[in-house]
C-alpha cells in the first residue's frame, strides 16, 4: 500500500514549468533587447568603434560628438494605399556628430575629412537577405582635404583587400549639405577649394559647386554642376558635368558627360577655351603649343584614358580666333611611348600677318606682356630676341597641316594661299614645305630647326637651315596703290636664299648665319613712295638721295650677297635704270644690326645729266644714316666702269635668269655685259650709248 499525497489544486508539473519558462524567456529576450536598444547609451561603444574603424582604414578615425540611435517609422518608404505591417515597425536611425578622419602615416597629422553630422536609417528586414539597405545617407557640413606632398605621398588611397562577402550594400540616396573639398597638391602647385551642395528637383544634375584658389600659382575660380554622387556607382553610365572656370586670364567652359570620372575612361564634352596665348596652356594640358596672340576656341572634345596611362583625345570641328585671324579644324592628342603625339589639320580663311609675330617673338613688348612673357625686346633692336623654349620640344611629337586662304598685312599686301606641313620629331622641327602665293607669284621654302640638344651647356639650342625661292613676284601687284606703276612696264622679282645658323632666337640665329642670298628684279619703277609702301627705310634713303622723290624706270636690280657669321657682304648689288647704273658695295651685320654700304652711281653716257657724288649708308636697321663721300665727285659717263665692279660675281645670278625673266630681259643683257671684260674707250672717243 503506497502512501501518496494528493496534489494541491493548481499545481503544474515540472515539464510544464520548463516549457513555460522557455516560452517566457523567448518572449522576454526581444523585449529586453528592444528595451536595451531603446535605452542603451551608444556613446559607450565609441572607443571600440573608433578603434575598429581606424584599424580598417589605416588612419585615425574618431566620433567626437554624440552617437545616438533613434527608432522611427520609415515614413519615406510608405507608398500611399499600400501599407503593410512592416511599415509600422520602427527602423533604427543612427546619428553621429563631429566625426573626424585623419591622414595616414607619413603625412601631416591633421584631418583628411570631417563632418558635423552624418546620419542614416537602416532597413532591418533587408538584413535577412544579407543586404545593408540604407534609403538615405546624409552628410551635414562635410569637409575633405585631398593632400599630396610629393609624387609618392598622398592621402586618397586606402589599403583594400578583396574578400568575398555575402553582404551587399544598397545605398539609395546621398545628400551633401554645405560641403567643402580642398585640394592641396605640391606637384601641380594647386591650392583649390570647392564648395558643394546638393541640388533638389534638378532632372540632370545632383550637386552644384563653386571653385576658388590657385593652380600653378595662378588664381582660379568658377563654378558648375555634376550628376548625383550615387550615379557614380554605375560605372558605365555617362556622368553629367557642366562647368565654367577661369585661371588667371584663361577661361574654360564645358558641358557634357564623363564615364568613370575617377579614371576618365570616357569624355564627351562641348568645350570652350580662351586665353592670351596657347603656349601657356602647357601647365594645364601638358601639350606643347606655339606662342600666339589672345585666342578663343569652341569645339567637341572626346577621349579616354586607357591602360598604363595611354590616352587619346580629339578636339573635333573646332572654330575660333587667334588675334584677329579665324581658325578651324581638328586636333588629336595621343599619350604614347616614347613621346606623346599631336596631330592636327587647321585652316584659316583670313589670317592676319601680324598674328604670326608671336611665333618668332616679333610682336611688341606690350603684346608680350599680354601673352604672359617678359618684355625682352631691346628698344633699338629690330630682330626678335625672344628665345624658343626647346626644352619642351622633346616632350611631344607633332604632325600639323596648316593652310590659310588669305593673309592680311595691309590692304596692299597681296599674300594668299599659305600652306605648311609642320612635323616635330624628337626635338627636330621641320616646316616642309612652307609655301605661299605672293603678288601673282610664289614663295617656296623649307625650314629645319633642330632643337634636339636644346638647353645644353654648350650654348647653341637650335641648328637651323633655310632654303627659300621666290618666283614671278609681280611688281605691279606688289604695289597696286602706286598709280604710276600701273602705267609703267612692271616686271617680276626672283630670289633664292640658302642659310644655315645656330642659336635660340631669330636674332641669334641670324647673327650666326652662313649662306647666300640672290635676287633679281626685272623691269618696273622705283621711287621713295614705292619704297615707303614696302616699309624699306634703307631703300628710301638711297633712292631719295639718287633721284629725288620721283618715278624712275627700273630695267634690272641684281643682288648676290654672301653671308658669313651673320655678316652679309655684297658680291654683286647693281641697280640699272634708264638713266644710270648704280653699284652698291659693302656689308650688313645681322649681329649688331649695323650696316656700311657705299653707293656709287654712274651715268650711261656723256650728256647733260648729273648724279650726286657717291655716298655711304651707315647706322642701324632702325636708324640708317647717310653721309657723302667728300673725296669723290660725281662722274659723268662711263657705264662700263660700273659694270667692271660686278663682272666676276655676276655669273652666279644666271640661274635666276634661266628660271625667270628669260634671255630677252634687261637683266640678261646687263649680266651679259658684266661677263665681258670692261674696256675703256680710246682717247678722244666717247663711250657708246
């Protein structure tokens, strides 16, 4: 017989108690967790969080202000009339105040980035699918400094280890409020600040920015717009940009799209450029361009940066002005080994001759200042002394074709149809050919400037050669404003020049030049007025002294000059008119721009006609001086005496006759007489007319 006690009413069995306890714990845990989450002081987690983030990004990280989590219903995600039970569950919203990110080791220890507050909400249900879904990430007052102290030390690269993860980040929207990006780059000498802010309700652009600071020690400024920051996540989608910036006197305006902006893998922009000289764009573009007057262009820029820094850019169908000349065409740039290359085809319908001056430094000191170079031209020197910057010639190879339909100096300078093919190869520049039509004739030239050893310690930067010919230049077309020429017989001008030289400016190369210059003028007229039209000061002095200010019929002008170490010495220089033969003998020094010419006139026959005594033309190119030969009186008669002066050297001019005026020209007759030995008339006989 067992002795069992009856169970009191309401007593639960042990298994039931265990079951109910487990259920109670399961119910209590989320409640306790919610209570902890709602009441937990998240600032206690800051030391741990700061340490973990600093370790991950390899630089200091600190949340200095409060770190809070608020639980709020996701009102932004609710679609009207489509509410579900999830829309009533609060989501965590994190707020972090006064957050700082420092620079990595090896750089100045100051903030790389800071923000007054950043905040975001987190979708807890997306966590079940291993997705971190953040509808909106807000940055209030962000500050970023991109710092580079030299070519190998900069702060915008993080260590990054590729690891497979089941988690995916889904960031729907990024809002930047009153932000600032500061670029401080010792390599490019950039100290530029951009103020940025988010744009609302703009269908194309997501942020706006304003720029200020200096780049390469030049003040810069401007502003623009760009696409939404999050659109950068789609790397293959075009990212819209629009900007209007200025750097000193230069202005750049652009509008279009960029693919993968961080790598500039694709640009498609409408681009405008303007400034005082194309040469100053080198600091910005790295492309060697010539010195020019003030310019402006507008065109279509496309291109990309490929692997290993290789890139190709095309500035297509551009138009613009250089000085007062129009330009247009296509320009391509390729970054390649061993040197980058520029290829272009440029056309000018109307080229002002004066706008070519900066190419060789022939513009005024005032214009030099405008295009950003020193006013180096001495007051009393005529030849340009501005140096060519050959140290940049090896940076770039070039293949440029340029043509101009019409060239304007004055209304009376009949230049047209200029065309040249410029090739730069490893520091050697050639213009082959450089041709243009001139006054009904043509000028053909080949120029080579070897700057491959430019800037060396030996002194001479450039080895230059010039080979030029002029054919059938019509005197009548050369001076159409002189009415009396139209009534006179007007012949042609023929010339040949071959020179070699060394130096780093036009003045220095001419001062060290060697070669020869030959020329013929077959028929025409000469006068002070005509030479004033040509701007020939020395010619004015000579013609006025010989004939006064009147029209004189010219039969032939023949010249043959030998150039040695910058000194042009006359071998033949004779002027044959209807009244006399004038012989010119002497030298012109291209180094010091001095001259010493003896002008000796001879009448063609004994008659009542008296020329003035021989005289000298001395002085400088800009200020020629005339003085009389007091020892010699004017000679009446004896043209053979003048021919004797040019007898031997005259044969060197025969090739010009063969290619030019022909054997029936007065020049042919003059040189034929010169080849014969001069003979004095017998006593009592007069010279033949």
